[in-house]
């Protein structure tokens, strides 16, 4: 069975996640999440807080996607790994 994503590609995705600023990343949109200032992505919380990310030219949907990717991609990678292990047990 040929994999759509190779193990090397999955490792590269995982490596990029590991190098990114700690999460969670939270999208803040003026008028939706706060009342003054610009739209931004807050990185980390409390003592693990990183620099805010401000995007220019991005739609609100783009910003929400980018912010959620910090949490979503590691979850997807874990699910892929779990499914691959299950397939090895079955086959």
C-alpha cells in the first residue's frame, strides 16, 4: 500500500512544528475578540508567551487557519501515526 505522505515528509512536517513558537496560538480579530487594536495571533500563554504575529493582507479566515494550524497539525500527525500503527497490526 503506497502512502500519500512518505515517512520523510511526515518527519519534515513534524520538524517544522517543533521549531515553531510554542502554542497555543490564538487568533484575535478586532471587533470579534477585542475592541481596539489590530488583528493578531497571540503565541503561547503566561510564562511561555511568545511574540504576537501580525499578518498583512490576510483575511480573517486565513488568520484563523494559521492560528489553529499550530494546534491542529500536531494532532493530525499524532492521528496519522496512530492509524499507521493500527494498519501494521492488522496487516
